[in-house]
C-alpha cells in the first residue's frame, strides 16, 4: 500500500516538491557558508519525493546550533518551501482522492520550516523501537 501511495504522490506532488527542494539545495551549496542548509534541503527533498512509510523525528543530539541554523533556514528557504507545500496542498484538494495527500503535504510543513535537528526514519524501525520519538 505504501508503494502505491508513494507512486500517486510522486505523480501529483512529489516530483514538483523535489524540484523545489533541489533548487533550494543548489542555491545553498553555491553559497559556501550555507552548505549544511543545502545538505538538509537535499535530505528533505528525498523525503518529499517518497514520504509514505517514513517519518521525521527530533534528533536527541541536536543543540543550540540547530536552533540558530533553523532561524537562518526559515528566512533563506524555509518559508518558500512551506509556501510550495501549501500551494501543492491546495491543488490536491480539488479532488476527493487528493484530500488525504493534501493533508500529508500539510504535515510536512514543520520539517520544511525547521529541518535542522531532525532526522528521517523508516516507520517500521520506529515501531520496532530503534528510535525514540521525542
């Protein structure tokens, strides 16, 4: 079921969101100082292209640096990527079938706004207790 959901997601939202994250990542990597933001953008882009079966959790080792970085990320790219998620969600609500995908899209906004100090994990390993949800 996750594979079918991911395929439908990829066609209607995932590819476009991946392009937005890739563009943000390339821009961040061109500016040498913001390479960590570019890496975070590519990581989130991979999550945005194939989200079902994975989730975002807090890293227990994240500290003050992540908080400061998230403020900078919010200004430089986070708000624009969140807007992309909202626009995609609005487009998905046109059909009844798209409403659950729009809801999934809206649930990705917190990670788009503040990605540092987060990690993307497989939901099966989360259920097995390999990670702690904070």
